[in-house]
C-alpha cells in the first residue's frame, strides 16, 4: 500500500508544464514515503523530464521522462501513474509519438 505522506495523497497523475523559450532543459520531482526516515537509507524515487526543441521548417519537441527508483523507493510510488504535458502559449501538436509509435 502507498502511504499518503506529508502531501496528503499519493500522486497517481503528474502534469509537467513546459513554457516556451528555452531550446532545452530539464526538471526533477523527488519522492519518498513522507512519513519515515527511510530516505536517509536512500529509499526514494526521482522522476526526471528532459526536453529539447528541434529547429528547421517543422519544429519538434523531444521529451523524455525517466523514473529512477532506489531499492526501497518503490514504496513511495503508486503502482501506476499518468504523466501529462502542458505546453502553454504554443500551437497544438500535429502528432504525438510514444516510444516511436503515434498516439491517439
């Protein structure tokens, strides 16, 4: 079972917001159980988003999300999680790929 931690809930969904302007960047989200000192043993998880804009006549946005979990860190995570991207002040995408395959 996933304990709620200090935030009061285990996050089943995470929304990443990428603001226009940077050609590349990254961000991270650290998690532990929020209740014990297990993080001192390294029981934690880190989700990292890395993005890069491609130029040319058809600009592309490449986004990679990775989740690194320590040996005991899985207790801090829900069994499944939805990741979504918010891209304010940008036109809608013409296509979206997941592991090279088109979505939706």
